């Protein structure tokens, strides 16, 4: 029997009714570092002060009351001072101990079984640590996933509500994604467009205008934008503001492109309007004094450079004030508009007729060499002014006085020329008044 | 010997096991350091199959899932009285008890590990032994006990090892932890001769004979 016990891979100890060791297998003797089984000794004598009182109590329960008692490792890791049988004697085995009443050799007593849980404990600690880490990683993953979902929702909503057309392509320009605005901008439907070159989906003129700027934008480091004029036949002028950038992975390698298009036609229209308003007289639509000066400076610079002369005419209406006073401002304004149109029609596209005051105009003539040519043009203008204006059932007559100043003879800059022309006009007006007065005196 | 319990016998058995379980609950309360509430005991005589069905039908917290059972066999010295005492918890409940006692509330593992089963074995052992101490006093005989067995199974499979026709004295006493939604049950399984012994000893104890 005892030889059989020696082969068991756990500690076995049998105590008789009085608690004396009656049997001890080899496993336990080795783990307890006993040279020989301490037969006839009590547990306290055999194991010394390291013996757990819980075990003593359990043995008592078994011997006196027949109870079987388990001391689990979790609550009593080392009830006995046992060490690994081959290894450090200071180390302690992690144990599970079962105590149960048991007869041996016809005598009542109790059996103590000792299992070594050291390896199991190690494995479970590892398992729990891994489970904890896994749970932690899973938690992190869940957070990341949540964030990703939030981001992609955010992105989807952004692309939906953004007032820009967006399109993503691979590096070859093949379409991978567009938002709805891109589709509506070009009146496309989503079916069948992905995988095609983005420019192939556009009207030919637009594609031609946009491909080169797009490539330039991608090549640019500082990601500026480009406004592209998209000409579509039969439509009003259209401007698109294009931005494009490369999409890069974490290593910085480009893997695609993302571009946006915004229709800025309205912006352009407005800025042209502002420009026009700043430089034109609101009533007649003629260029204003600012515009005249601007053009005059340019023309003077050219004339200076080419060594040519430059004629400037100052023109003032005769008989306008009485009309204004008599028939009201509305009629005066209508007359100015009609008059401006009539004069404008007589001039070449390059000539500039500007309204510089209430009934004062200035005329910058291009390519008019010499006073004679100017006089011819002015005669023509006087002719058309002499024709009466039919306005609101009225028949109105105005005349004009004008003065010519020439660069460089009459002045070297705009102010001097204007002043000279103004002075000549005044002279002209006075001469006419005198003449008219004498004609009136001689009239019958 | 009858398989039908009379009113008085039922009451006497109920009282006996109530005393025993009161003792057990006290030691359990010591272990978890929390007050344990006991339900009024119900005593029933059932066939094994019936017991499994009753357990499966219990719509109580934890019992719908797998069960953790800690069982110990006991016999009187004359071996005329044999019984198996079973302590039942839902798997989640038992997990919570043991991790609570080991201070590992945050353990993400879903199942009971081997060491945790070992610990549960000791917990059940303490509860069942203290219950049996009281019963021994009532029976007037020492009850020799085996070591605890910890097993996990569904209610259907819990009694696979038993004879189908065996009669079970089901003493059902719920033990609840207040801070946790954990309820445990204690069952005593015994054959008819043992039941006869128990009834006789209980009647004797309460002066009914």
C-alpha cells in the first residue's frame, strides 16, 4: 500500500485518530525536505511553525466529526511549508489541500491530499493578465471604432452639406468618389461614372479649361486655388474656383487626389459690377472722371514713349441748364442719357467719352493726329447734337462748346491738359455767346 | 414508509432544514462579509426528472443559464442515511461570488477558471458542512462527508449520474446577497430508505414520537 502511495503524483498523509502521522508518501517527504517520513509525529512537530492553523482545524473536523474539508488555493495558498521537489528549498509550492475521514489498517483517521497548483496558478495568472489586456485593447479598439464611425459620419454629412463640389480620384485622375454637388454641377448621375477620368465626364470646353490648372494645383506645394473660366456655349459666363491636393498615406506617399469646385460666377459678376460702378457714371453709363484720368495717364505714357501727340477735348453743353430748370431733373437726366448715346455712336471703340461734371464731358481720342482731324470729329459731334431730342413729347435743343488741348504742346500731364482744354472750351463758349448775341442784335 | 409527506412532517422537515441553513447562511455571510437573506424553505418530494424540470422552470435570477453546483455526499455512521447535499448558483452568480471574495471584480473572463472552481469548492464546503453540523445534531448521529465536487451544467444535465427513479427530497431555500442579485439554492437528494430515516429522526427531535 505504502509503495503504491509513493507512486502518486501528489502529497498524501494519513493521520490516526490521535493526529499522529501514520503514513506519508514519497512526494510529500521530498517536498517537505524530510530525509525520512516523520511517522508517529503530530503535524505541528513535523511541519513546524509554518503550518497553517486552518489545516489543524480541518484535521480536527475530520477526526472528530467526520467532515471533509477543502482548503482552496485561493484562500490558503501555502498551508504547508512545501518546496519544489527539485529546486529552491526556500520557494513555496502553491497548494490545494483536501482533508477527509479515512480508515487505514482498520483504524479511523483522516487523509490529507496535497496538490501542487504552482503551474496552474502561473498559467491562470497569465491567462487573467492576457484577458485583462485583451479587454483593455478591446476597449481601446471600441473607442477608436466609435471615433472612426463618428468621423466618417461627420465626413459624409460635411460632404453632403458643403457648398462645394468634391471629387476624389486615384493618381491617374480616375474618379473614386464624388459628392452630390459635383453631380448636380455637371448634371451627372452617379451610375457609371466611378472609375472614369473626372474630366471625361465634363463638357468638352470645361474639361479643356480645367485639366491643366488641376495638374498645376496638384504639383504646387502651397495649395493655392485657381479660378477657371468655364465657357459653355449659349450660357452666361461661368467661373469655377478649383482647389486640388494630393492625399498622402502615413509614410507621406501620395495615393490619390481630392479636389473641390465652387461656382464663383456670381462673385465675378459682382466684382465686374463694382468695377464698372467705380469707373462709370451711373446716369449715362459713360466712364467717369476717375476712369478718364486713368486712361489719360496710360495714353500719356504711351504718347511720351512713342513721341506722339495726344489730343484731349473738353466739351460743355450749351442750353442744358434752362431745360433742367424748365422741365425738371427727370427730363434733364433723360436728355443726358440720350445725348450720351448719340455721341457714343459717333465715336470709335477706342475713343473715350467721359462725363466729368453735370453737363461737362471730356473726349480722349486715340489715333487722332492733328487739330484738323479733331475738328472733323468735333464737327460731326456738333452736327448730331444739333438734331433736336424728342423726349416725353418735348422737342429739345442743346448745343455745345468745346476746347482742344494737345500733348505735349499744351501740357505735359493730365491735369495740365485738362485745364488747358477747359480754358479753350470756355473761350469758345464766350466767343459763341458774343456771336450769338450780335446775331440776335442784328435780327429783325 | 410513504412518499407522501404529512403536513406535520413537512413542517418538521422544513424547520429542521431551516435551522441548518440558518447556520450555513451565517457562515456564508462571514465569507462574503455581507448579510444573507433566507427564503422560507419549501419541502417537496420529487422524482429526479421532475426536479430537473422544476429547476429549469425556475424563472429566477441566474438559474436560466448554466448552473454551478457544489455537491457533497453524506452518510450516517450506520450508513442507513445517505444524502447528497447540493448548493446551486447560476453560473454568473457563482462567478460574482468568487471574484468578489478574491477581489477580482474587473476580471473580464466569462467563465470560471480552475482555481476559481477550487475556491468555489471551499465556499460550498464551508456552507454545506455548517449546514450538516446542525443536521447531525438534529439526527443525533455524525454525518460522514465526502469532499466537495464542483460541476457546471444545465439543470437538465445536472443529475445525469443519478438513477432516474430516485426520489429527491428537495428542500429549497433561497439565499440572497443583498448588494448583488445572486440567489443560491440548497437541495438534499436522498433515496426512500434514507428519507424514512430522516423523517423518523426529525420527528424524534421535535418530540413527535
